[in-house]
């Protein structure tokens, strides 16, 4: 699509010779590490398609890029200039692009976005989860991924559209926007608890979220106008509201969600924790879910959490866990013979192959640790464990799994 659009304009994006060890370092996404703790009343705002809206608003494209040395030869009113700011004392940003015509890559994105909107309109004609609804949903998702891949074309050294200055213009402008959003929030009295790439978590009353969106919209209009953009397409969306949220570290949090995309909700939202994974140990996932529910929904205090953990510990050391509860499940990500390390699930998979049983990439291999005092772990398959009447190692399950994965939640 981009090649054809370029040809129609007399621009040819030529295949580039790539060095054996390409060096294309440039500033990436912004991350404000979360403030660890439990907080009441937190709104999560997301930028709508941040990178695409940046390169469309600022007309960021390899064919519209203007090197600083060439800028004096242009009419300033016909240029857009990305925001310039400082990161740890270093001046960054300020890349320059022609305001018109719309660049090749923004043009392609606009077409893709139009097709995605068309699919959404078609989806709205049918009952959710019906065959026709899913037909348009799949097409809409395909266009979504195609749109996201456009920045990948700019940022990959192996792409004919690659230009480090152009790719960095997108990431730095995005950084500036999320930083500016946090500054505006602070001016209004709201604390920024966490920010990552295109989202920000702000401590504020739920009733203040709609007004903050209006403030953010005015801010982005001001930035676009100062930068000489023809039109602002930067938009912040009110994604979620948590009555209580526990922030652990980057991409790891859980909270009681009470608003989802403007609609009432009541569920525990979890990101990056073991309770979401199908790998691991079933009882560990259950204990995590119980702890999370208690912390953010039931309002447990520290003493209640400690009593729950002591009760679980008693159950573990009494030997009462069933085979399903204490089985460790790991997924094969490659053929067993391709692994260099002799991990328990790989060794078990090799035994299964030797017995003529089917094993493939993606297979979930379940085993029970009966002695975890030192490597290599002594393990049995679940079938062997049940048949032999063996006992799991309670110290291993408590210290290396249950306590290990529970401690970050209540600390």
C-alpha cells in the first residue's frame, strides 16, 4: 500500500542495505514507575491510538521529514515542529516535517482507520457474538493490527521506510504528551501514580474524570496549534475507574474496577500476576485471587491477611493438597530436544516422547515436586504421583511458590 502510494506521488522508498550489526538506538516510550501501595479512587486514562495519532497530527513520515539544516529554506508556516523538551538534562525532540501534503504513511494509516470504522459500523448491525458480528470483528481486528504495524515500519532498521529521526519523532512526541498530561493533572491537584507508554493512572474522584478529559483536549489543541499542525487528532480516553487499586511494579497491579469505558462494572482487574496464567500451580493462583479480593474489595486489614496465610500454610504442611492443586504446569515453547537446560517439564516431555506419547510445542506438561531441597528437583508426572502415593514437598510449595508469589501482594 505504501509503495503504491509513494509511486503515485513520484516517491520511491528503496530497499536499503542493512549492516550486519545494525545500530539504531533512539528514545523509546515513557514509563513512570508505579508508586507502590494501595490507593483509593484511581482513574486510568489511555490515549486513543497514540503513535498513529501522533504521526498523523504532526505529519510524521519519511517523505515529509525536513532535516534541521534544510529548514531555513522552507516557509515556517508550512512546517510542523515536534515539541522540544528535556529528559534528564538532555534537550530532545524538535524534529521538523512538512505540513502538507499528508505523508505517505499517515495517508495509509488514515485509509486503514477508515476501513476499521466501517467494520465497526457493520458490527453494530448484528447481535454480539453472532456469526456476522464475528465476521466483521475479525476484519476490524485485522485493520487494527495493520494500523499498528505502520509505526513498526518506521522504527525497524530492516524496513525500507526506516529513518531513526522519524521513528524517534513519534516516541519523543508521545513522551512529551504523556508528561504534559501529568503536569496538567498536577496543576489541577491530581497525583500521577503510574504511567506507561500511552496510559496514565491518576488519583482523583470519579466525578472529576469527565472534566479532566475536557482539560486534556484543550491541552492537546494548544500543543498542536503551537507546533503548526493542520489538525489535532490526539485524544485521551477515560478507560477505567478503580475504587481501590494495588500497584506493585511496572505492568503488575490489581484493583476493584467499578467503571469500564463509561459503564458500571464490579470485578477484580489483574495485570501481570500469576493468577492470570495457566502455567504454574493451581493453588497459588487461587490463593492470589483470594488475597487480591480481600485487599481491594473486602477491605481486609493486615491481621486478616496474615490469618489467611497461616491457614493456607497449615493446609500445605498437613499434606492436604490434591494432585491437581499442587501440580506444576509448564508450557513447551520449543521441541524438547531444543532445550539446553534440563528443567523438570522438559525431562518429563522427553520421557513422554520415549513412551510414544504425543508432545508438541504448546503442550502443557504437569508434574509434582516431591523433593525440592536442591537441584535437580525430584519430580513425578501427575499420573505417577497419584499411582505411587508419594507426597509433595511442602517446604518447596510454601517457600518457593505460595509465599513467594503472595508476599508482593500484601507487602
